[in-house]
C-alpha cells in the first residue's frame, strides 16, 4: 500500500529545459560575482572550503570560481555547487527574474494525493534550498505546504541504493510503502533495489530509455496508485 510519494523534479514535476535553459545559465553568469561579493559570509565560506576539499587542492578564489563554473558546464551533482547555485537562484526568484516551472498535471495530482492523506517528499540533486525555492515560486503559487520533507545529495547519490534506504529511514516508513517518481531509469533502479515502488516518467515523447522493470507513465495522469 502506498503511504508516501517521493518525487524527482527535472523531467518529472518540472520541465528539464527550465533547469538547463533558465536556472543553470542564470547561476553560471553570476557565480564569479557572487563568490567575490559573499566569500566571507560563513554559509558561503563553508561551501567554498568544501570545493577545495573535493578538489584536493588549496585553491585561490579565482581557481574556486573556475572549478565551480567547470562543474556547471559538466553538469556535476556536487553538493557545494548545488548549495551555491541555490543561493544565487534565491536572489533571482525574489527579484522576479523567473518563476519555477511546474507541469499542470503534476500540480493537480500532488494536491489530490495530499488531500487523500498521502505524504509527499522531494528527492533531487539540487539542494534542499533550491527545491524549496522552486516550489515556493511557481506559476501556481506556493506549493511548499504540500510537502512533508525534502532530500538532496547529502543523503547520497541518486543512483545508489543507500540513498533511498536513508530516505526510507528518515520518512519512517518501510520502503515498500513509498512510491518514487523519476525520468531516470538508473535512479529508479536504485530505489527499487531499496524496496520502493517505482514509476518512470516519459514526458515530451521520451523513448530512448531502456526499461523492463518499472511502471511507465507519460505524465502524472498515467500514474495508478
């Protein structure tokens, strides 16, 4: 029996193009200025130090900036990068430079599932801060009250079984009572390995995914609980 739904964001609740064509370029263009302006603030300083630790080098400020931009270009799912991007996006949302994109069918079903008593959670490679910002500033208003919790790469890589085991523990439900939604088969493989139910989203005519084990849906209208 499904008691909780854990959902990915990109390609699942929200357009992949919004993240890649709006959010990523916005952060890339402003990363250098943001680091130079805020480097001495404790929350930023911690992330910059983590960049150096991950790189295994004692980096200068310019080298840290270059590393962050390189990671953006390589689409790396690295925690300090995601945290810094979230800080930059926060400013963009507040200034009204963009709104978080959400598919209408996703909003409709998330609200329906919430009313039905299901607990809703998010698991994305973007930082928890970035997730909350996106859902708080959508074309459909603030959707954050729908969710009981958010998870990012601090619990583990999205393609590793251990991450989903930790999420199950934190949620306080057996993995078999949790349904994970994503557009990435490898993520679903890991969730299934942890014992979760899974549904593969195939939005926008996506047909290049090899899948033999997961239920499939073109959008949230096709998800059966």
